[in-house]
C-alpha cells in the first residue's frame, strides 16, 4: 500500500498547485466532448451508434488520449482498459488478454486496423504484436469492445475486439517528427509527411523503435514500420482508399549456456497492400468493399546440441558435441475480401449485412512436417439489425462461418438497452461465440532438428531428433456463451461518467496441450535412444471454464483541467478438465485446471489522474495494482503494483508546434508482470524471475 499512499500524496500536492488553472483538460480515455455527449462508436455492431445504444461495453481512446497515455505500443495502451492483462512475455513479444485465459501465445482477441485483421497465421494463430502494422502516432481513435463479438467479426473475436482507426490522409498534411530516448536502450524515431497529389490525399510515415527488453534476458528488440495511405474522394458520397506497409522486427533470443536455445537473432517481416471503396448516401445507405493481401516471414535458423545426441555421436565416432540445424523459417500469405451493405428499412430500424472470405497458406517444413503449403479457408456471412422503439434500443446480430479445419458455426447475439433517463441506460445481452482451431492446433508436426540415420547403418533417411508437437487433428471449435448486464451513467452536471459490466462467460471445449506418446513409424531419435518411440505435445478439446465477474470505470472531471479515472475488475474463474484429458494426460489436466483458475487476478485496479496547468504544462499519474495470477501453467506472478508518470509541455514557435515530454513507467520499484517464479519446470536454464525495472524516456515532437 506504500505505492498507493505515494500516489494520493502526489496527486494532492500537484492538484493543489493547479487550482488557479481552468484550461481545457489533458487527454482522457475518450474524446474531449465526452462529457458533452456520449461518443459514437463504430465497431460493436458495425453500425455507427451512440455508446448508450451499442450492444456491448466499449472503451474509447481518441488521438489525444493515446498521446497523453504515455503508452509505448498498442499492447501497452490496453492495460488502461478494465479487464485487460498486459505483459511482455519471455520471448520478448507483448501479450494482452481479456478476462484471463492467459497463455504464452494468447488467442481469441481480434485486432483490426482500418478493417485489416492483425490475427496472424504465424505459430499459434494469435496476434503478432511485434508485427502490428501501424504506429500509435497515426491513430485517430481506438474502440476496445470488452467481450465476445463473433456476432460481428467472426471466430477470432472470441474474447473481444480492438478496432484501430487511423487518421485520414487529409488530416495529416503537415510534416511531423518524433524523437524518443531513454534508459534500457529505448530509442524511438518517427517521421510523417502528408501531401496532396491531384485530387488524392497521401500520407507516408516511417518509424523505428528499439529497447533492450527485460534485464537479465537476451530479448532486445528492434522494430521498423513504413506505412502509406492514399484517400481519393469520388464526388460527395464515394471514396477510394489504398494502403500499403512494411514491418520488420529483429529480436535477440536464447540464453547463454542453453545448448537447446542458444543466443541468436530472430528476424520477422510483414508486408501488406489493401484497397477499398466506400459509398455513403444521405438516406442511410452505405456500401463498402475491401481486399487485403499480407505476407509474413519468420526466420529463426541456428545450430543446437542435445546431450543425448552428443553421447550417441561420441559412441559412433562423430564430433561431440554434435550440432543439428534448427530451421524454424515460416512464410505465410493471407488474402481477405469483405463486402458490407448498410440500409435503413424504416425510421426506427437499421440493418447491416455482408460477406467475407479469408484464405491462409503457410509454408514451414520443420513446423508442419511437409515442404508443401498448409492451408485454411474461412467464409462468413454476417448481419445486425437495430430497432429503436421509444426508450429502447434492440440489437439482433449473427455471423455464420464455414471453416476448412472444423465445423460450420453460427454466432448469434441479442442485446436490449433501456434508457431509464437521458443520463442513464441499462443494457442486457446474451451472445455465443466460437474460436476455430488454428493451423498449429490442427496440423502441427514440429521437429527439433534431424539426424542422418545412415550413420547408424539404417535406411530410414533423416529422422527427427525430437518431435515437439504432433497434432492429431479432429478438433472441435471452442465455444463461449456470455450473459451480461451493463449500466451507463452520464451525469453531465456533476461531470461524472459511470460504466459497469457484470458478466458470466462459459467456455466449452477449450483446446489445451497434452503430452501424448508417439507411435511407430513416427518416432523421434531421442525416443528410440530411450528404447521407446518418444512423446510430443498434442492438442485436445479438454477443458470447460466458467468466468464470472464485475468490472467498472468511473470518470470524474471536477474541473475542466482535472480528470480522475478509476477502473476495477473482479473475477472468479472455475475450470474443469474433462474426462478425455484426464485419461490421456492426467498431469496436463491438473495443470490446466490450476492455471485457468488462476489465470486472472481476483481484483485488478487502475487509478489515473491527469491535470493541465497554466501555460499548457500537462501531468498524469497512473497507478495499477494486481493480485496473484498465472500467465502460463508452469509460472506465476505475485501481487504487484506499478506507478507511471508523464509530464509534457506543448509549445508553439511561429508555425512550428511541438511537445516535450518525460515518461517514466514503474516509478520507484521493480516488479514482475509476466513471471516471478517457475512451477514444476524442469528447465533449469530458465531464470525463475523476470523483473522489470523503472523505465523512462524523453520525447520531442515537432510539427511543421
């Protein structure tokens, strides 16, 4: 509680010093006009709706809120949203989940950037956070849908949606640069230029980011992005939009002394092109078509040794230690096409419907056990109708989806909002969502190196040294049924806004890993040396999870220059491994239950104060507190607190605008956010604790 006491003391002292100021407020969790009227959200049902009419809970960040948050990347920003957990994992990549269900590679959260899915075919099919193809500087607003939304966006929206909307090219016609430098190797560079080419507005931006990761770990990372957007108006109602971009990432990996995971550099890259047409008529009719092609490349190529293989090499006269080539190169191609149509059949109803198709192909020989492409196709039909009789707002929506790796599914949603008064709204809703198995869960046969069996006098050719994953397939989709009650209070005279969501989320057939024996002839060398066949990780529909809880956000603006925000989330999770998992792998069943029961803290709190002083000086302090939880089955995170500080001074010199800002994350103390202890792990080379130390950087923004 010492950190919380420091927080309130600092707020009291600084806020008291600002009483003479009554200037416009610093950025908050929504647009500046939030307390004048509730913002319009675009993402929940695919219809533009006032927040009070939307069939779900939404947290909105506008460009000023993003700037003033001090967030270093998109995942970092999400820790300010009720119910979210965010950390940097052991492999250097950010992780973000909603309501627990934690994992090394979380799945089920859909990230959209101008309609482009960031859900990646790489590895486990989650979000490739290091390859997000937009800079925070280019974002106009972010809408975070807290809860399942497969009814609007399909199976990847299993737990929620983060919809990122970038700035229109016409709104970014100046030159802008940002420089950031801090401890832990933080070095950020961003530049943007906008211009008009004929009737089209064009924006080009480039960014380079670097940091040294977690102290004691070899996980430094360097990210680069180049992004182009061109908007071409066609009269008053139509527009063509073209976007293209390239993202690259270099990540240090491995640990000194670890022969299986030696120190090395991992490289990844992504490029995309996207073209769309939209039509918006005055009678409420809207049409849009968008096509996107993206490619991802991942290269992790290194030599490693295995003690059992070293002993074998010594016995047959080969050099020892004996090194094998680990070729973890992956190439993916995704094509995605979507059509959407909006109409207003009557004065009290609106309807949006559309169709979409996605095709993924992945080539990764040592990951899937074949030199051929592994493919997945998804087709969907979606729709939502809004009906507004008197004081009610009713939304009925659904998505039908056909996936080449699993069964056809239907994800429906029914939500009704009753406006108790112009200031208060009560909402109730039920929805069902699905998550289709990823390519890894359905098709992976991952080999750790290969050994030439002819050296042993065998004619079997190259034999895998170890098979680490061997997916048997035949998986069913995960299903989640959600019941929720929401309350919105917009008390403008008191400058108070309240958002409450009570929920129950019942997950069935959760896909979990299990260690199962291999069977001949698909044996690995280590298994044969042990006079067996070996064992590998498979994936089973092995668990049901019941999540109950309450989350709320209260925002209070006592003066126009002061804003206070309090978020809290209370969660209780009860999981049950099914009989199939207990029979196949009892240890995995016990670990899965323990992990899911503890995959979210019982209570998580965020308290934020922001102030704008005379002469434009801005300050904000954000305090977080989390109870104990687990990110992975074999690690834990103890209770921890974190306090972030940001001071900023906007200025103007002639035609040049700018801002000088200092951001410090984790003021005063170290903490572990991803792991502070290992649970029953035999990996002695992995450090038990992953502590983050205070990190600060100074940034300068100039606009010409």
